[in-house]
C-alpha cells in the first residue's frame, strides 16, 4: 500500500507541477518569476499530490471510516489545501477569497456527499454484476 501511495504521490506531483507551469506560461507570458516563487509552485504541486495522490486514495480505498467521516475529512482537507495553494500562488487572491470560506466549505461538503453517494451506487452495482457473473 505504501509503495502504491508513494507512486501515486509522485505521479500527481509531476502532473500538477507541469500543469501549473503550463498555466503560468500561458497567463504570465511576459513576466519574470523569481526563484522563491518557483518554490511556491513546487509547494502547490506537493499539496495537490498529498491531497489527490495520497489522501483521497487512502481515505476512500484503504481506511474503514464511516462515510460521514470520509466526507468531512476530505471536504475540510480539500478546502484547506486549496486555500494554502491559493496563498502560495497569490496573497491578494487569498485575501479576496477568504470572506467566501464558509460558502466554499458548505459547497465542498455538499459536493463530496453527492460524489460519495454516486460513487457508492456505481461500486455496489459493479459488485452486484460481478457476483451475478460468478453465479452464472
């Protein structure tokens, strides 16, 4: 499991880093970026990798918490990671979005709840089909 999570971390880290650099290249074409800001970009990629490469996989596939806890943990860590990433990207953007934090938390909880129930329904249908195929 640890090897799989490590591999997933580095895959998501690499793709996130490339995606962020591509977006910066597209939107900040004429501007120069200091070496300190590049470390911020690496930090943003590491946050994405920790959330999407490790946390979601471990939380939904390996840990045996109740769905309510999975939804709460994934929602709060996602919002926390997103806000930290935005802070690393731009302090001005962070200050602009901070008053909307509670709305983002509520929206995240609602969307994670919907996502969980859709995922659970698809997984239960897939498992039922596999069991029916074994019975034939």
